[in-house]
């Protein structure tokens, strides 16, 4: 009888999307499947109990829906956040237990919002260009729509029609109209905020049987398809799944993508959303996971909180949905094992069963990968070179992608290195204490733009102490790096080379990174950085690192009793100058210790250079920055070719009181050839002589190359060749 | 026949100690027991295989015994170190496998030393007052004697008598005579170096059947018993097992104590060495383990490398011997589980069997403990207050012991705090990179004395910017703190109070620490520091901490573009002044984040004070110091009573993007009574009012006390009383 009524109501309504509920997070059949497995799986049961523990104390109790007032971290912010989580979970429990008290909780709270929302103007703490109403920024309001939409859908059948009307008109409509009218241009943006907004409006559309909402979500407010969810799927990922804002933000954006796709797969199955664009959502998730370190943390490309790892709620949800949509996958299983919780969904139940049935791999199957950037894959990309296994994995990250929208950093041709689980050559990440009210309400701090995003905070070249693109986002967004060649895989030599012609007005940059494993097993990264100009410039290369300085091959002037910043602007003002050196005609070396391993940077100084040992913390009145060291090597010249070698060497055992191979092995470095076409470098490492030859222009991988080196012809194929003691490595 | 020959040789020798070998590390019967269990235990087998893997490649190969040349970390140093380990292990394997190649390896190398040692003078890198010959310091030579003595003893029966003579005269005698004649006064010192020296000479005595050596080891070079091993057992431990140099050094000293005691238990069973002084060696090991953090690291009292934990080789050996000597023990088993290896000994085999048979506890049974210092237990002590369980354990460390000999720090009444596995209010530890040649050969660095040992590097009072005892060891060693009262246990209030009358010429210090768990579960430490003088002084209290500054309750002047040291000497010169504030008539609060928890120091400023936010790193030309923050609160006055509250509060979840209770709850602090007899303090924490009353003179625990507080009589028993909202807590 109920069903008939629903059917009739739907039939009579012109805005009916699909008569059946629940649909948004899971269907009736999905819930039946979860229910049937609840008793059988410890992990699934654990997640169920966990949620029950959170929700049950609130059954029958009054739940506060306060007038919005506080910024992130403050009471009203956290209360509204916890409300949408509570209601979503309560909706789940209603479907899994049949206990109407869970449905009633959702109803009661949504009725309160139906009272609150129609009267809301912009949030009093709103500072962003996309202000929120319930929260300080619209993004959080979109989160609210996603979860409240799913909560409402989950208990739809248990809410009397009159209350439904009240809720739909009072709680949801003002928020949807706010997003699609007041914030129309924000809603229509191809950007992670836009994805949340579309997912929120779309899910509310599904929950409230409102095809208008759903169509705006799918095709943009004008329903033409140039914006909206499908346009976002087209525009925010490269063909191989790279998310233009970087892995930290795909972690965030993946949730609305997956949650809305999941809802669409029930509500609009004909869309075949999971097959869309060659399974772009599968590729996006896999690319996001490949862009994590062995501890599960996301590689800090662009704005990134370094504490974030793949155990976050978003990735739990995405993995569970992906498992149901795309089928079992060993990599996902290894991640699920570390997450140690599942959602109460079809995929969650299936993963729990798989984890019960078999041993999951202990590590995600990391490999060397590269991703193109840009909707068409024509806007540069990111290469990740990897060598070693398990806890001994070494990861080189190289960025020559597009800027990364508003969260982008000015770090074209930037490099970072992870080894033995730790970040060794670092990217600062972002300056933010998310959720901590005392730190600007948990928002991005001013030093995020003024330091963390600046070029000097990264390992790349800073020309004339200015950041790339003069630190202007609108300029940076016009361009991207371009790959010249690469050779990835599992061999003893992996390489990638890319160029950038726009970061500085009259300097063209080209950088090549080689990850080499020597015959005795020692790993090193050879870094060939070429700058081409017509005029004299100052070229600074920073090596921000994590560790304790052990030794330098040169004398320096330490700042013992007074300390001043390295520079005055563009991020330099945040760096204390701890020491300064002038070096000439040498291989300058700096060794440091990280955990139980040594690392040495060797740089060839053919004429002269300055070296600064620096540390963040200057001009930081609010103590927003961590104190982290950096080595900055400064050269003056027209078109320097900079040759660096980074050695990963030795071990320190403070328990056994033993250090082995604490000295670098590189003893000589020479540039043998360096012209517009070819560069050849020679590096002496202990008794081995390493020779690297590369093409400086784009080259077919199979094209035969040759160069006259010390009167002898050396030949190779494609972009590069590497020899050890005359033998191809 | 062989046995008969040995017996006869022994009979004819006037210096025969005991005819049978092996004896030093294990007896023939012990080895038989280990052998019989080898096949049965995975852990034991693992340790056996590990050793075999290290030794086997050297069987039949030439082993270098180089002329001593290099400091610690250098080639000859490491080679001689690895030689004694190799020989010791080879001796073990000979007894476990019967393979004569292992015995031959020991013989061959010892014959090389028999060539080398007689010609050695002081080591060319010797800088200490106790120079070594094989190594830069005599301590390492003593290590050599311990292991080489055990190795020789292990293969004694397999070495032809002529070679024995050569080895005993050439390899051992020069070293023994060097120690007992040239370094006589060092050998006779009651100090950890002396323990190693006695163990080395004594074990060589047992191995070479030389009663003279053994008697010197036991009773000192003059054999009168005022020095030597037994005097060390009497003098280096307090009656309850506290080792006067602190836990880091007991970790080191425990090895020769246990190894020599183990040898004595075989060679001189009548001594009943393990029962000596009420089982002092059992107490010493247990005290050492109680003085670790939950991660197994030793509490950094005095010179301490913070990386050292109880998985170090010394503790593995000691635990295995203790298990055999004193019987099974759950605490030792939990440690053995984390060590995950055993020695190939009777105790090692028994622990391996125990670990195979049952689940070991996951954590050492940490509890609140206090230890007296001094041979008679009359030289102050150390109190450790603990609350919470497992990973939520909070540990307060309070030192009022004697100075700690040459490794002592000037930190009478010093405090540190560990929470949730991390060190929160820190002790710098020692400035040393052990084993790393580039860092002064791995030795203590100059900043160890000039910074780490100074008072300002610790949380206690610095008067007039001078270290306690003016930083003079000979002065500091004359005195110790004195406990006034304490109340430990598992309750909601634990307390300890101690005084010091000598650290500063005209200032008497008294400090009380209360670890309080409030009704809602919030933990806090209340710190009442009283200074009594006749004249005006400057009183600085430092709070070195680990974490990121989150907020202060007061405005400060940050050092944005220039940074200068906080002071000029006594350790102050190493602290950059990051910010400075003047505060008056307030409760000044500083909050910081460590990991996922917040901590706040609140200090009552009744008149005025200066606050410095400081960080180590100034005047550190060689980058020997880690960069660590400190809050320094400076007061001027005659006899201030300083009231601080440290709150442990809230949680930060960067994955869930949520911070809870990030603000301190302390809103008011008052000193209601403060005189020579009694201090009463009131602290308002949220809605709770906490009252603390204490006696400022030594008091019987049961003696009734009372004080007039705001016109009302408050009464308690013994040293202190604590009330929450008027109810005894």
C-alpha cells in the first residue's frame, strides 16, 4: 500500500526522478546484502558497532541545530558537521535494523533545518568569494547537502508526506537555490568545490525526486553540459586519471565523485557512469593511490596537509564503491587492510568478506608511473620513479604539470624524494592546521601563499629571487611543463626529462632526473638542470630536506650570534640564514642524516657559487611554520647547466652504536659535453665511473644518437644513455 | 685424555682458578641445553642462524687486525670492534656445533693480537684521561677484554697449549697490565668504565685460569675490596637498584655487571653473586626498565642518547642472564618480545621457549615508582609518577638525585613529561652522534657540556642566568636533593615534593609536582616551585618542549627579521630568542600541539614576568644541536613561589579534520596561603575548583595538618591534600 502511494505520488509529480527509495547511498537490495553478512564478518560488524555507538546515544534526544556563527573548529561549525554525519549514519542504521527511531532522528533534525535554513543569509564568518550559509564557506554547505541528501533518501519511506514537504522546501530548497542561483558561477566551476556542489544538489535531487536539481547537477545550471558533473569528469582528470589539483585534492574530490556516481548508478543506470570516459573514476582512484608514500600519505604536490593518508574517510568510501563497481583488486585490498574499516555498503561488505577470506598484500603495489595532466593529456604531467621494495622503496617525484588551479604551487620542474618510508627532500606542503580554531579557524594561513606556494619552498630553480610566473596564479595557469623523454620501469636506470619555457620571461629551463642503482646496490639520483638565457641571472636551487646536518665538504660562515633572513620577498623572507659559504672550482657536498640513513647532495661548481644553509621560521610572528632546513645553492651566469648528484648511502644504528658508509662515494663530477642538442656528464663514484648522455630536444625513443666524448664516439638510442665503467647500465 | 691434560696443566699452575672450560659465558651443560632446544624454537633458531650468517663467511679467511689508528667510526676502530664480536660469536658456535673451524678462527685472530698488543703504546687518537691502546679510549679496550676473554674461554679446550701461552702472554697480558698498572686509578674507580675494566680483567682471569687477575677484578688492584667489582656493586647502585649515572648509563653498565656476574656464578659459585646485596642486580635491571618510556627508550636523565631503547644488545644479554638467574618474569618477557632475539645461552633458550609457549604481555608493567640514590639510599632520588594505561600512559619524571658523576646534568628538581608515547616536556639528552666519525669521531660534542648539561636546557629554575653549582661538577657531586613528601600509586592524585639547598649559594629551592586526574578524565600536572632567598634574583624557568606553538594568551614581540640569542653564557647562548613578552597580573598561557594532542602551560603571574619563546641553534657552528623550542618564564624577586599548571588536553585529528578541546580549561589560579610551613593554591578548571594544600617542611605521612584558608580551616594528613569542589580527590 505504501509503495502504491509512493508510486502514485511520483506519477502525479512532474519533477519525479525515480519513485523508489533508498537509492542515493544504497538500494534496498544492497542493504539486504549487508544485513545478511553482518553476523559473519568481524570487520563489517566492527564498523556497524562503531556507527551504532555514535548514533545510539542520540536516539530520542534533542539535537542542537544552532544558528551559524563560528568559523571552522568553532562550536556551530563542528555541530553542523557532526549533525550531517550523525544523520547519514542514522539513515544507514534505519535500513540495516529497521528500527524507526533512526528514521525519526533524521526527520526531527531535518525539520529543525527546515526552520533554520530559509532565514539564513551569508555566514557571519564568511571571508571567501564563495561564502556559505550554514558554514563559513559554501564548500561545507555542499558537504552538508551530500550527506543530508543521502540521509533523507535513506529514511524517505518512513517520513510522513507532510514532513517531507516541509523538509524539501525548508531544509533543502534554500540551500540548493543558494548554490545554483546566488553562487551560480561557483557551482558551474570545473573545480573540486564544484564537484561537491553538483554532488550535493544532484543527490538532493535524487532524494527529493527532483529532476531539475539532478539535471543541473549533471549538466550545469544552464543544463547545456559545458558545466556540471559530466563536464567535471571530462575536465578535472587527464585521460589517465591525474587530477589537476594533485593527489591531496583528489583524495578530497574523489568522495563526491564516487558518492554521486554511486547514486547515479542506481538512479540513472542508463548513464553507465562508472564506465564513463573509459572508466575514468577507476583510473582516478588508482592514480591517487599510486601518488601516496609507503605510509599511505599523499605525495605533497601543491597544497597538501602532510598528515593526510589513504585511511581518510573519503578513500574508505571510494574504495568500497570502487570494489562494487569495478570488481575485486589486490591493491584496493591492501589499502582496505590498513583502513581497517568499511562502509556499510555493498562494496564494504564485499571487501570485509575478502579480508576475512584471504591475507591482503601488506603494501600497495607501488610502481614507477607517469601521468599526463590536462583534460586531453596535453598539459605536461607528473613522473614518479621508484626503485626498491617494501620498506626500502625509493620514490622520486617530478612535476611538470599545469599549475593546479587555486591550490597550485609555483614549482615547475620541482622534485622531491622519499626513501625508507620518510620524506627526505621535502616539499613543505601547505601551511594550515585544519580544524584548529586558534590557527585562523583552521583555514589556510597567510604563509601558505607567501611561503609554501613560492618557488623557493621547492626543489627547483629560482631565477633572480623571484617565484615562477612572478607568483601570479592567472599567469601560471596558462602554461605547463613539457616532457622531453622518460624511461621508467624496474631497471637500474630510470629517467625523465622535461622543459619549461614560461616560468621566467627570458629563461628556458630543462631538467633531467636519473634514478640509478649502481652495481653494488647504492642508489643515487642524478639531477641535470639546464637554464638557457640571453642575459646574466642569479640562479638559486633549493634543497629543502628533512634531517640533521652531518658534514659539508667546504668551510662556511655560520650565523652564530645574529640571524637574518636569506632574502626579503617571494618566500625568502621566511628563511633564516644559518650559514653562508663561497665555493669555487669544486664538487661541493652536504651530508645529512635522516632516521637511520645518510644522504648527500654533491653539486659541481665549475666556477663559483654561494651556498646557504637556511631554515624556515623567519618573519613568522604567529609560529605558523614548522622549522625545516634547506640548502640553497646560488650561481650567477647566463646559461648554467647544473649537475647534482644525490646519494642515498650508509646506515646509522644508534642502538648498535655503528655507522657504515657515512661518507659520500662521489669523488668527481664533470660535464664533458653540453650544447643545445646533447649533454654528457661523467660522475666518479668510488671505483666506478658513471657516464650519462642525453638529448636536449624531444627525441624518438628509438632514434639512434651519438656524441663525440673526449675524442671517442658514444652512441645510444632515444633520449638518454647511461653507462657504468663503459658498460650500458 | 684431553681433560686429563688440562687437569694436569691446571694442577701444575700456581695461578689456576678453575680447571674446566668453558665457564665464562656458559658451561658445557648450558650449551648442551641450548643445543637440545635449537630445533624446537623458532626464535632461538633465528638468533642462531643470524650469528651463523655473520660468522660463516669468515671461516678460513684472513681477518684483519690492523694497527690502531682511527677514532670511533673510523676503520681500525670498527674493525677491532667487529673482531671481538666475531670471535665471541665464533666461540659460541664452536660449542653449539662442535665444528673446529670456529675454534680455529678464534685462535688465529687471537694469535694476531698476540703479535700486535705487546708493541702498542697509547692510541694515536687518544684524547681522554683514560687513553686506550687498541681503541682511542680505554673503555673500548675493556669491552675488547670482556668479549675476547669469553671467546678464548669458549674455545680454550681446542687450542694447543703452546698457542694458549702465546695468546695469554701476548694478547691478554699487555692489556690486563695496561689496565691494572698504567690505568690503575681508572681501573679502581667506582664508575661504569671501572665496571667494564673489572669485568674484562676478571673474565680474562677466568678464561686464562689466572686467580690474580680475577682477584684484582673482584677486590681492586690492591685486593683490599675498597675497589673492584664487589665495591662497584655496593657503590654504584642505591639499595633499591637506582644507578647513580641514570638509566641511560645503567643500560650500558648493566652488561658488564651481568656478564661478569654470570661468569662468576660458574667460576666462583660460592660468591652467590646474584644474591649479593639482596639481589641488587635484579633490582638494577628492573629499575632500569621502569625508567623507560612506553616505546622502550630510556628516560633521558643526565647524558643520554634518546634513540637508545631496551632492544639494545646489552639489555638482551642482561635479560637472558636474569631469566636464568632469577627465574621467569612477565615484565622481562614483554621486553624480550620486543627485542625479538635471544642470546644463545641457558636464559636465552628458556625465554625463547616461554615466548613460544605463551603470549607475552604487550607492554612492560609500568607503574609509579621512586628510587633513592646513593649507595646507602641517602642521596635524594628520582620519582616517576604515572597515570593511564597502554598507549595513553602519562609519565612525570622528577629528579632530586645526586649529580650523576661525569655524565650528570645540572638539573636538580628537574622535570620532564611523557604522554601518549612521546616526550612532551623534554630533556635535551646528550649532544652526540655515536658512531658517526664526522661528528667528532662519534664522541660527546662540545655542546654536550656547554648546552645539554646546563640548567637552562632543563625544566627547573635558573637563578641569575647561572647554572646550578655554577656548572662545576666537583661542586655538584657534593650535594643532592632531598625528598619532603610523596604519594604515589594509581589514584587520581599523585604527588612528590623535594628541596635543594645547595644548587645556588643563597637560594633554597623547593618543588612539588602533582599529577592529577580530574573527575571528567582530564589530566594535569600542577607545579609549585618555591624559591627562598634574602636578596633579589632573576628566576628563569624553562619549559623545553616538543611540538608546534598553537596559541598564547598574551601578546609578544616576535623576532621577525633579526634573531639574537637569549643570553650570552651557561647554555643561554645556544637559544635563539624567537619572541619576547612582558606579562603582568595574569595567568599566562602557552598552548602547543604534539602529534594529536594539545598541551598548555599556565603560569600565575601575580606581579610581572617576561616570557621568551626560544629555540636551540644559536652559536652552533657545526650544526650539532637539534632545533627544539622552549618557553622561558623570567621573574625578578626575592622569594617567589611559582605556580604552573600543565594541562594535557583535547585531540587533533588531521585525517578527520577535527580538533576537540583545543583550548585550555584553566581559567583562574591563586595562591591562597604561602608561608614557610604551608602553601595552599586554588586552580579553576572549567567548572571545577581544585584546591591543593601542602607542607613545606618534612612531615610524617600520617601527621594531621591544618591551614586557615579564606577564613575556613582546611585539614589534611601528611605532606599534602587535594580537593576538587571541596571533596578530597
